């Protein structure tokens, strides 16, 4: 089944895991695919695929469940760079703040 799984399918399952973690109030989550008989680590979409034998010693790298906060951090990084300062335009700021508003609105509706 693992070999026939498409990367898009793995990405959808990762999104489900994120939504479940967020629904239970977790700020971070990790989604991995564990395969019995796999010889070495791999990736499927953006998900890690590990052999069953490595499961006990696996150290996960966690992803955020709060995409609104991730987006704010992205905007801050974009506009706060000292090495490559940009002069933000009014329309661009309004557009990006609108995107953030919509993300927050989706969560709270």
C-alpha cells in the first residue's frame, strides 16, 4: 500500500492529522508513515516515511497547528528584514492583512 500511495494522498492525511491535533488544542503535531519491511527512510509528499524498526528511537520534528500564527511570523519576517528592507505598499499590506483576517475568521466560524 505504501508504494502505491500518492504524495497528494499522504498530504491530505497530514492535513487531517493537523486538524485533529488543532481540534484537541495541541499547538504542534507530527505526521509520519511507518512501514514494516522498509529498508531506509523516505518521503511521501511532505511526510516522513520510516521503517518500523526505527519507530522506538524516532525523534519527531513538530509542525505548528496554528497557521494564523505562522502567517503572522511570515509577514513579520518579510517586513522586518534589515539586510533586504522593502518599502511596503498600502495595497499589499491591506491584501495580506485581509488574508490573515480570513484565516482567523475561518477558525472562529
